[in-house]
C-alpha cells in the first residue's frame, strides 16, 4: 500500500513558546537600538578602518555564528551582557544614596507596645492639600523583629554624611521610660490608678526625670494647661528643654497620647487636679472639681476619676483651688490618697504651708500673671536671682504662646549664667 504524504512536524511550538520568543526578540530589538546609540557616540572617536572585503559565500553556505544562531541562546546571551554592563556601571559610579543621612533607630520596644489611647487625637491637623489621616495610615506590628543584627541598647544612632555620629541623649531626646510601668498601677473601672509597688517603689520616683547636681544654684519651671490646645501643647513639648516640667489638664482629649509624647521628649509630667476657688461657681474648673465642703465619698470618687485619666505622671498639681487648699479636712483627705498612691504634690504657691508626708514643693512665683513679654522676662529673671540667693527656686506658668516664647529664650542662657535647670521633682521634699 503506497504510503500517504508525511505530515511535517511544526517547529513553531505552542502559544506559551510563541509568547516567550516574542518577548525575547522584543528585548533584542530594544538592545539593538541602544547599541546603535552607543555606536553613534563612539564613531567620531574611533580610528578609520579599512573598507570591508566582500565575502563570497558558496551556495548554501551560512555565516559562522556557532551556537548564537539559535534565537533563544542569542537572547539569553544578550540579556546577560546587558545586566553585566549595568552592574559595571553601578560599581564605577558608586551608590547614588551614599551621601544621604542614615538614621537607625532601635525598635526593641515596639513588639510589646500597643498604641496608646488617644494617640490619633494627639496628632496635628492636616495642612491644606494634605491627604486626611486615617486609621489605616499607621499600623503597629504585632510580631517581634525577625532578627536583631546589632544591639545598641535601645538608643538611636544617627549617621550624617561626613562620618558625624550622634547617639545617646542627643539622638533620643533623653526619652523617659514608657508608661505605665508594671507593678505601679491597678486597673479600675475608669482606667489605670497608680499604686505603690510591692518593693516600695512609687510613681513619684519612677516617673520623675533623673538629674544630677552640678554644684550650681537650681531653678525649675512648670508649664501648665497643656492638652487642650494641640498647637501650644506641641510647642511646649518640642520647643522647651526636657528639664522643664509639663502639666496636663485631665479633661484633655487624647491625654495619654500627649503624656506619652511629652515623656518621649524627656519631659516629666504632672496631672492637674481642679479644685474649688473662692469665686466658684463664677470660676468653675469643671464637673470633677474637688469641693472644699464635699462629702469624703464624693471627693474620693472624683479624685479616682481624675487620677485614672492616664498614667506616667509623677505627681499632681492644683488647678485653681484657692478655697479648697485652705480647708484642712479637704486637704488631709486629698493628701492621704496621694500618699497611698505614691504621688507627689506640687502646688502653684497657694498651698505652701501644707505638708502631708508626701514629696512636696511649692512655686515661688507665677511668671505670667501679666501677659506681656517684658513682664514675663522680668519674672523669670527674678526667679533666677532668687535661685542664686537661696540655692533653688521654682516657677510656674501657663501655656500661653508668649510664655512659651519667653521661657524658651530664658532657658537657653541659664547654664552660661551659672544656673542649673532641673525638673520640678528635683525640688520636692517630704514635709
């Protein structure tokens, strides 16, 4: 039986092979164009070559291309050559980002730290044209880092071009320990309440800013009324030296976030307790005001609510209270609770004669009774003079923009004038 015509086997392959071949040849075309540009640049600098000799090929003879005649092998070879040229170019020109500042921060505490309540409220408002800030913008990882190639002891290391290196307090802002500290709080229905640790450690000790005497007269400054105005609160945290003590209003939105931010910048923190003034109710400090004639149970309920707003403060300061601090029964109840909870009490000068067996300090003067730049400057200078005469002095002010401006300027020159700026806790003693 005569054999039928034999079917030729197609060498074109399936659709996948055709797609791959098309991709390779497209890459070759682009490479050819690039080579043409390089050749056009090279030609003016090249030596003249003799005219090419016409090659005579016998019938059926092909150019001697060897294995490169195969399309796939040629494409792979060309791609490898292109990658090698790119690598050589990078190695010759160097890293384009080599001169940029490099910042390395330890993330050791992020793995076991959750976002503090109120952190989003503590952020500044978006500038015009900026995308709105949403909950998905920032996500804290719930997993520990896979590896820690270098142990920097939790300190930030900042490398700037020119081999300048900053670490320690300059780089970290002398950040204080995150709050709350284990063993120094108990959870209540309203939030964390401070307690004395089983080892006797107190919040007055643990949350105070460390300091060391240098033999010079000491001066401390408290700036209060923080947390209600985001702009002035940020200015106080970022613009004042860490040794300036910051005092926060318990009614502030995002209070814990503000306190965390202040402690991260190195500031120790006080919590303000609203107390009844002599002109109440014309001057009303709010719904949780401690009343001079209040029932003990009601006073304790309000005080517990105030103290449970946040954690991380080393003590309490009064907000108003000209009537409350003059009633012994009311002050005894107040101080007994602070003593039980291991807190200090720093007043604005109105309760300087009150003791209580707790760490105490009273402001020697309020620096911004008059909202005028020269008047505030004069009060700060008088505070400095008093420190030089008595060895120490404590001033108190409110977070008015003019107060922040004058305080920032005043603190810059203290060391040169022979005065040591210390946190308010450094002046607290038991009475």
